[in-house]
């Protein structure tokens, strides 16, 4: 590991694409924490969705006001607030039920069951969202609009048209981040400028194109939370629903990877006339992921805000990132460290 005092001129500039996944976003916290501690990569752009959008926004704000140490502390404090907010939603009998192996009777399980039969407009008519107070305690959004050290690209899905919308620094508010994380069976659609939005994962989890459209770095590191491959066939109702969600939330990413691979083929195959070469960019794709570990986590764990669980995921993200850096740092700026065709196609 290197100290984060590495001279900026000696760092490699990269963009990050952060997936969403509820409490599993603590893995992304660990990835960011490890990259900041290592210090050899400078993060220019962050395209992010849902929990990834929260990580990105908290990182950008605290990086702006507190440099590297501030960003690490800000992310720690944010996830600690998430854990504390989750504790407030636990029933008084939950610890005893879980100890007795009756976790299916806990308040968390009842909430999961209720979302299958009622809409959030019915079971939450006043539209209470505990994430709002956590975000507003973690980020001064007015100050964030002036951030010039990180380029945010926050993804949300426009409910009426089904199109993706990308929000930049000057547009990011608490509502934008909540929209990016708005699962329609849990929360009412978030209104922004008279239009309504749901979780960005439906159309971009996360979106890659905003990172090479107008940002200089050609390296994109995708931080995966949703396993692309699962070894076992899902057979129970929760397992089937979990796998459907994983496939749905990975589909937009896989489509973009196909497009990037197609552009690579065009450039490498010499299929373009010289006068058109400048219209396309060769993008280096990298992945930080642990599908084996993440595939062992059930869908219910995406609502698990226990501090030990969150810090365990953080530590997994950290160790995965340090191992990835050891194998792949030299490839940054030179080539992709993943085989797009083998991994995604």
C-alpha cells in the first residue's frame, strides 16, 4: 500500500462506475476507502446509481471540503448514520427472534412481506424516507454544487418515459440522490422539476457513457455489487426474485459493454475511415468485484443495516480492491484489465 500523500502528478486518473444494491453499497464504501488509502489513483468522474449514488455524493462533498482524509471520514460517518437509522426501524423483539432462529418474524421481514401486497402510497402515505435525514446530515448540497474536484454523474429513471436521466454536480440535490435510489415497491416516486423518477438501476446500473462522453480519462473502473454469474439454480421464491432483480439491474450494464466491445472491434479491425477515427474513443474497462462472496448474500441482506454487517462488507471491499490493485495497477492507462467478451458477452 502507498500513502495517500503521493504527488498528484504521479497519480493515474480514472473514472469510477458505482453500482447500486442497498446495504451492499458498503462494499463500494470499502472500495473507495482502499483507493483513497492507496493514493495512486485520482478519481475524476463518478457515474453512480442508488447506493452507489450515495457513496459518490458523500465522497465528492467530503473530498471537496476535507481532502482525502475528509472523504474517508465522511464515508465512515455516512454509513454509521445508515446503521443508526436502521436500528430505529428494528422492533424491540428482533434481536430475540433472530437469536431464536425466527428472523422471518422480525420487523424487517414484515416490511419485506408488506411491500408485496401494498404499494408505498398505501403503507407509507406520508412518504417518510429515513435516508433523507441521513443524506442531509452528511452532505451540504448547496456547497456540493460548486465542487470542482469530482465530476458526478448520478443516474435516475424517468418514470413516464422510461428513459435515463443523468444529473451533474450543479443539479445534484437530496431529491436527486433519493430518486436514484428509489425502489418503487419501497418508496413513492421522487418528483424533480415536475417529473417523477425511480431507481436509476433500471436504465443504468451504473451508466458508463457519461464517463467517456465529456471526461478526459479513458479508464473506467466498474465497482460491482450484483453478481453477474451465480453457480446454483434458484429454486425458492426469494432466490428466484433475487436472481430476477440481479439480471434486471445488470442488463443495462451488459448492453453498454456490448457497445464498447463493438467500438473496440471497429477500431482494432481498421473498419473506420481515417476521417472518422476521432469520433470514437477506445475505453479501458476494469472491474472490482467479488461475485463469489456477494452471491452468498440473500436479497434480504440488502436491508441489513447492522454495523457489523456493513463494516464486514466494507472490509471485503477493501481487501478486494487492494488485491485488484496489486494485479492490475500497471494496466491502468494502457489496456483493459478484463476481457469484455469473456466477462460480459
